[in-house]
C-alpha cells in the first residue's frame, strides 16, 4: 500500500482478496515509512499516521493483516520472504519518484507483481494519453463512466490473517517519524483536518447531506468554503473518488440536491481530477514550466522582459508580505490550515507569475509552496492547477496583455468582486489562521 491508504472501496485490496481466495492464502497489507519521501514534512507525516490507524483497524475487521515498518528495517523483499508471499499487489502513483520505485521493484522481484490504478474512477490506461483540454477528454470519460462509476465489489476473505509470533511491525501508538533527524519539522500538523477514512467519510456525509445543494452558488465563495474540502483525503487515498461520486449520485436521487449540482461537482471530482492525472502520467515535465504548450511558451517568452507591477522574493511570498491583502490571505490560509480554497488557488498562482522574475521561476516557486504547505500538495491536481494558471495548460489563449501575454489573467479588483473578499481576508487574520 502506498497511495491508496484505505480499506474501504480499494480496488487493489479487493483484487488481492480475490487472488488470495483462489490461492487459498491470507492477505496482509504492508506499509513502509521512509524518512525522505519527496517534499514531505511533519505536517504530511502526521496526517498520514492518523490515516494509517484507520487502515489498521478497518483491515482487522475484514480479517486482513497490517504490517508497518520504518527505515532502515523496511525492506519489502525481506518482508515477502518472511511471510512466504505468493503474489504482490500494489497501488499506482503517476508521480515521478513513486513510479520509478515501482519500476525498480518489478525488476528485482521473484514473484508475480500486479499494480492497480486505485485512486481514479476510470483507470488512466483506458485513455493511454493526456488531453489538450477537458472538453476533449469529456466525451471519452462520459462513455466510460457507466462501466467504472459503480460500487467496488467487496469480496469476503476466506483465509483470515494470523500474524506469526515473531513478525515485526511498528506500532501506530508511537510516532512514525521518531528518529527521522533530517525530516523537516518546521511545518507542523494542523487541527483543521484529521487524517483517515473515518474523518473523510464524515466530511463526505456533511457535504452531500447539507452542502451539495448549494454547491453551484457557493463553490466560488472562499469566505463560506462551499466546496467538499475532500482534497486532502483524496491525495492520501483515504477515500475513493468512486465512493464520493456514488454518494453524490445517491444524494441527488434522494432529492437532497439538484442534478445540476451533481453535474458541476462530478466535473471537478472526475473530469478535472482525472485530466490532471493523465497530465502527470504522460508528461514528464508536469511539475515545471516545460509542460507549457507551444502557444503559451511563445507568448510568455515574448513578455518575459515586461516590467512587473511588483517584484517579490520567494521569502516575501512565503511569509505573505505583499501589497495585495487578498493574495496574502490565501497564502496565510494555506500556511496555517494546510488547505486553500480552489478559487483562491487560481488567483494565488497567477499573481506569482505576475510578481516573479520569469515564468520558470514562478512555476518553481508555486510548486515549492504548494508542496510544502498543502495537505493535498505533491499531487497531480496541484501540479495541473499550477500549470493551468501559469503556463495555460488545459486552457486556451486569452487577450494579449503585459506579463501574461495571452495566458488568462486574474486581477485583484475583478476577483474581489465575485465574493465577500473582506470577510475572507478577516477570517485569515483570526487567531490560528494567520
């Protein structure tokens, strides 16, 4: 287990159980904790640890084992030898380093190794490519949804896991980062989100029962947080997008929300999210400005020498020390709560482009800040969002203007008119939020 940190609605686990029943074997979930996961800090490890407690408890309810080991005693190959494994099944992660790990592992293993695309609705290889715009992907996606947006089949395990007496497993009652001397602990945990499937499902119930009905009118209002706020749980695989999608459909069927809210929300949950995964899987430059389309690269280079209305250092941006109080509020929200409203993420990234020395540096700084502070950072959605804002990925040319060229701009004046900006700014100045 690596990306899909859950037991509920986990296709990788269900395939493992089906295979185990055929082989007349038990199933055990193995999780390895390393001290140097790319761009992760204490905030991310703390959230992950909370989620792993749910994994352990939920696995036990199904008769599935759970073993956690930490560096340096975390060799997967050694563990497979210890338990006499007959088959290894893992989840997939399209990001660069986790995918490299899987490729290296596959070459070294001496037993069958299957991987499952467990954190999307439609497996990415069904499409086999990325797409220029969402409306290019949408008809292909809609054709596949009746096949894939269905309940994950739950299979009963025939052979319950019996843990061998001397099999080592690190207890989750202890800090999983203990002794990780080089781990960045300057970015601490937040109390705005609790990791794990149980908290994710609680948040999902609140959304579909009380908030989905107003999603269309409130989703672009950062001051009322009219979105599902499930992105941290999706990033850590605590909840499946299939679980969320089916809950939304059920709420609409029960009259709790209009069909138009379902359409709008699923376009975000499935359309934009799976477009982002395809970008990361099929474009090796997904986290830098080289992923720009030719038109965007051309226009940004043409305007690279334009005078900037303001210039800020990376440190000034990180500390929310700009002249723009709306931007500062968004930065504070991210730093203090581990999450930023999606509407503000667009504005936040576009202003970084406007205030940075060049587009490449703007992209780099946005990625560093996003990955450092967001609970849902280090994720295809975040990289695609930054690419949309800064290099026009999944967008079209706009009217030419200084700095941006034909990249779609967002001004502070026009953005602030679309919601109660003063209320939002005041909220981020409250104790504990900036």
